[in-house]
C-alpha cells in the first residue's frame, strides 16, 4: 500500500467478498479479465465455465459498487468451436451481470498482428455499464477532445462548438502498448496485455470524481492504478501473480518519483 494505491496479491473473488463484508463502496471498476484464450496467466475453462465465472465476479463487483457507480469492461475475442474463429466476447458477456449497459465503445489501437484470410484485428471493445440506468457520474467536460476542425465557427453570435472541445465519440484511438526492439513503447512493462495509460485516464476522468474509490480486479501491470492515483483517486487492485504485483508496485514507485520530480521542478521555476 502506498499513497492511495492498494494492491492485493490474491484471487479477486477473495477480495470482492471481503470488500462486501466490510461495506466498501466502489465508485468505478475498470478492468480486463483473462479472455480464456490460452495465455500463460489464465486457467483454461470450457466456454460454459468461463461465462459462469465471469458472471459470478461481475455480480460481486456489482454488489460492492456505489449507487451512482460505473463498471468499464474491456473485452477482446475468443474462438467458439464449430461456431466462430474470433467471436467478440462482448457478444457473450454483455448481459451476464446485474449492471445496466449504457453503451459499447470501440477502442481502435492501430498496429497489431497481420492476417491473410481475414482482416487484421485492430480493435477491442469497452462495455460501459452503470449501477443505475440514469443516476451516474459522467464528466464529459473533463474528457472533451480539443481537436476541433472549425473552433471559431459561430451561429447567431454563439460558438457552434463547446470551447473545451468536442465529445470524443464512441470510437477511441489509443495505440496499444507495443513490444520489440525499435518499436517498444516507453511505458512498456513485462505484462503482455498492458492498458495504455491514455485509455484508462479517459475512463477515470469521465466516470469518477476526486477521492473516489477505484477497483481493478485483474490489475496486471497496474495501469489502472497509475491513472487512478494520477487523478487523485484511491486505487484497489487485485492480481493473482506475484511477479506482476512486484512489477506494478515498482512501476508505481517510479511514477510517484517522476511526479515528485516534476512538482519540485515546477516549484523551482517559480522561485
Ligand atoms: C488481461 S490481464 C489484465 C492486464 C491489465 N489490464 C494491465 O493493464 O496490465 C488479466 C490479469 O488478470 C490476472 N488474473 C487472472 N486470474 C485472476 C484472478 N482470479 N484474480 C486476480 N487476478 C487474476 C492475470 O494474471 C493477468 O495479469
């Protein structure tokens, strides 16, 4: 635990049950679970077992979510024998919890693997859910896109466009965290499925407020935690693998050191 960053090295369902027991109210959960596609951090399950397991932990998340809270779920693709090679997991899981689905956001990530007999995959989905259909935090002004083509266009003397920028829409462009010599991202950690900070930063800003409690039950490299603490929220992360916990705790320390360094540079510049 360090400056609003709490990381548990265990199964997320153990922590979810404890949070429920002590009555913790989580304002926002953002996460990406294992996709059941044979990664080395997964336990293989049949499709039925996988859906049952996801439904169970998602409903436990629902149970600890505050009344105005939100749940952002990142999902890729899996193959279903005899049915489909790359079935969007969102098609399978979208209604398997008590949350209310507000919308699907397409995360377009640019580069990736190539293909010859189908189109090269370049997107994943984010399902945006809330506990209540109408009462939820949505700080649109904090995430507006300032990249407006005609910012000064007016109608009846009034600016046509919000001066803070436009609504970023439901298609988001954030490059994946890449690996490999010459093309490795600066933020790269050893985790193979790391969220880029840009995408989680947008979700933290739009769906939570200062000092809110955020949860990532499949914390991995801890990107959600950096976005949470960087925006003044409290982070609870859970990660089963000890090596990922260690790497993300070290990454968090580096983040705090860089932030302190920046703050002292800024302080010096006004002296
Ligand atoms: C898709 S990755 C998440 C990556 C993360 N979004 C990031 O930015 O690094 C899923 C993670 O869940 C972890 N995991 C798998 N089963 C778990 C469980 N039952 N409880 C907690 N963590 C688990 C895996 O070790 C893996 O790091």
